[in-house]
C-alpha cells in the first residue's frame, strides 16, 4: 500500500514537471515569434512611404486661431521639408512636434506614424480666458494657464475684457488674481451673462463693469470672492427691487460683510 502511494506521488510530480516544461516551451516559442514580428515590422517600416497626413486640432471649431493649413505648413517646414512621399524612417517626428509647439497658439502637439503610411498629428490649442487692453496700449489674451496669447487676425473670441494697470511690475501676480476672478464668473451663468469688463486700478483694486448698466462694482482684492458675489446677488435681488440702478455709480464690496453704495 505504501509503495503504491509513493508511486502515485512520483507519477503526479512527473506530470507536473512535464506540464511546467511545456508551459515554459510555449512561452519561449511566443517570445521568439513576437521578436520575429517586431523585427519584420521594423524592416517593413524601412520601406513604407508617407502618403497621407491626418491633422486633428482639438476644439478647432470653437477656437480658430489655427487651421489645418497652418499645421501643414509647420509639418512641411514652410515647404522646405515636404513629408508626403518621404520614407517613414526619414521623417523626424519629434522635430515636427517642436516646430508646431513653437506657435504661440499651441499648447501641445503629438505626431506619430503607422504602418499604413499615415502620419497623424494631434494639436491642442491654448485656450484664452480673457483679453487684456493695458495702459501701454498693448492687447493680448491670457490662457487658462496664465500664458500670453497674441491677437489673431483670423479669429476674435468673445471674452471678458480686462483693462488698467496691467503693464507694470508684479503683473504676473495680478494675472493670477484676474484668473481667479474670471474663473469664478465663468463658473456661474448669472455672473457670466452679467459681467463684461474688469479694470485693475493703480492701488490694486479690481473693478467690475456689468454689460448693461452704468455702475461699477469695487471688489477690492480677491479674498472672500464667493462671499462678495453672494452679497452682491442678494443686493441685486432685494435692495434694488424698487430702486433705479442708475441712482448708484459704485457698489463697494471691499470690506468684509458690507456693501457700500455711492450715489451719482
């Protein structure tokens, strides 16, 4: 009985080793096949010619700073390095990405090729948040990342306009504050429909100008933004129900928990 048990155990162990060996052999065969396929694909790629360029501009229907022809000009280096009919192995994809990303309207570019002979180009444009008219007479857009975007002759987006003290030292920190105000406004349908302009005064106060009324709203700094806008909305909804808005030239929200109205 004991010998029979030992025989069964030995047989089971032998079977386990055979199965393990077969699995390892299968993995080795698959690895060899995969390597062979990669080598074959690499060799095939040497002979593939680019016959098509597929350009995709993210949000291209909404933000029209760049069009497909602009991107093709970057790809072909303004005619100095035509990509169509080149072998894929000779196309410097990273160089193309760098040329496209030199545009002040481009956030990021990704360029890659496939074995069908197609070069795919994905471009993300910088998204403007507001437009600047500063005291130096310079106008430009500011992106959602705080970067400057030049004015375009092709496209003029409808954005909140910012004016005033935007050309002196410390302007970068001012733009960060403006971004926080504009993002708050854009996050609320009422305020987005209401506010058309933000002015930065010499003392650093932020002044809001509604699109349809003649008064101004002094926010002061960007502290307690939510509280200030909540107070202002209550004021519009309650205090001005029976009063003509044109009686006031300024609504001051600078001071915590207070609304100070200045009459014309």
